[in-house]
């Protein structure tokens, strides 16, 4: 999850923290906005879902970091 976001948006991310919680808590926030909460959703995050939520949050004007071929 973290590697997806960092590899594609490292150029716009000032800081990135992974904080463990109790009892399987998982909350993904950006700039204080909750983009996903396992408790609220009642389920685990789907593969690629966090990246999609992040992309939606930052908007279409922010291009992914260029990848070397």
C-alpha cells in the first residue's frame, strides 16, 4: 500500500507515517481528512483502493512521478 503511493507520488508527499493501532484499526488520512476507515467501512481495504482514494483526493492535476523504463 505505502509503496504504491510513495513510488508514484513521492514528489508531492512531504511526510508519510504508518502508525499501528489496536484491534485491527486501519484509518487512512491525508492532511487530516479521513479517506478510509476500516471501522466505518466494515471491511478491509481492497487492493489498489488506497491509491485510488489518494488520487481522487489530490485531483487530476497531479501527475504520477515519472517511472524509469
